[in-house]
């Protein structure tokens, strides 16, 4: 396995913790595979801990201290290693997004967080909590936008979303914000970076009426599904649940417009939003 890049410990406590794990491992003369074997995980798992991608779990911190003889350092500093800007129920989901081989998402209400523009995300955050201090809005916004770094890789993860048409028609943030958001989605599609379908309003009852879901598959771990609810969410890997949610997603994809027809709908809606302010100005002049 190639050596991971050197970390900048000034970035976050979590990365500092990972850098210390790497330092102690190297001091002990162990490779990532060696340490992983003793911790009952893969070498790539150790690499992800060292890079700050995975959050350290208590059982692994204890094993690291025992194997590397670090006098309880990793257990004592576990809180820093698990630092996350995301709410408790969602922190592991963001971690899994960065590790996923494929992400399939059903979005019935708003544009998925991974695809949101800054202006759209701000409008959603503000609508959810209208008295939230601006500093807190900025923190939530930054945390949401950083998730899009999963698309920095040219092909991984495979991302496939099904959006309810109501998302396209609801003017979150106003016409200009929606035009920008839809143009961003269209650009991602045209770059062949995402696959997207729109479930038309004319479909009526459909398999996704129970709410949103996110299916994630991995190279070296069982698949997982995240089901979101207000102020809560569930991350599940029970095979029966994953199978049921996979069927739900497949039914939604079968009922949705084709990717090409969906792109055409999104581009048309973006154009309509772009023309809307001018149309209003024209109507006022006529009046």
C-alpha cells in the first residue's frame, strides 16, 4: 500500500489525533497492515483513521493504546478524535459518504445536501431555524458544503439520485437561487459525475412516500441505509432493511423519468426561473 500523504496537524484535532496514530505506529515499526491485523481491521481502515476520515471508536482506541504502548493516550484523547461539525446522528453518515463506493439517494423534499449550492443551502438552513444566529448559520453552511468534496475524485463514489419533481418546482430562496441550483445539478450531470432522475408529480402514489433514504455500498464493508427524520435519523445495516430499501429505490427509479428526460426537465425549469424576474418586470411596465 502506498504511504499516505503527510498531514497538516493544524487543520483539526481529529487530524492531529490521526497523525499521532501514524507516528506511534511508525515508531513501533508496524505497517498499516500489521497494526490492522492486531486490531482485527484492514490496513486501509487504519489508513482512514490516520487520515482523519474515520472517527475513532472506543474499542479501537483501547486496542491502539495496548498494541502501541502509549500509556492511554488514545483513550484519553478520544473526544477530540471524534470531533465533528455534524449532529450526533448524522456524523457517521458523513463519514460513510466519504468511504462509499456508491451512493443512491431518494430525495422527496429538498435537493440532497451533496448537491446543494451555497445560496440554496443557506435558504434551507434559514427556513428551518429563522432565529438562528448568523454565526451558527455560517458554521452549518460550511459543514454542509464541505461534504461535496466526495466529488473531488473523478469517478468515486458512483452517485445516483432520484428527486421528486416538487423539489424542482419549489422556489427555495427565490428564482435566482433556484436557477443557479438547477444549473449546478445540470452541470454535474453533463460532466458525467452524477446520475439523476426526476419522479414526476403525475406519478401520484409511489414507493417513496415514507420519506427520504440514502443507500451506501462499500468495498470492504456491508451496505448501509440512512433514513432521515426531523432532528433524528437512523443508520442501519440490517440485511432485511437494506434489501427492502433497495427495492424501494429501484421502484422509484422505474417510475421516474429517464436520465435524459430528467436533465431536459431540469434545464427547462432553470430557464423558466431565469426568465421569471424579467417577466415580472415586463408585466409591471405594461401595468
